């Protein structure tokens, strides 16, 4: 899956697999998480947001089941 670098103080890159509805977020500290059952519109909103970190904090982190992958 393609990881897209983002301009953010906390996030390094974002990827999304529409077939499995899994969102991947890599952080600047080197950690990475996958978020499950994330609808396409949430990914689109995250990528279009003025602040990716704020959007993720408000709409992703506590709403979707997650798994730390590194």
C-alpha cells in the first residue's frame, strides 16, 4: 500500500486500503498504527483537512479499533 507523506507536526505518512477499510498512520516518532473499519469518507476527510493531526484526534483515534504495528 502506498503511504503518502503529510505535512504535520506529529504525523509522518498516511495510507488507506479501501478493500479492507484499514487506515494506516505513521507518526514522526517512528510508531505506526492501523485503524480498522474506517470508511472511505473518513480517509478523504483526513487527507483534505487543514490539520491532519487535529482531524485524526477528533475523528479517528478513539472511534476505530486500532492495532500498533510498530
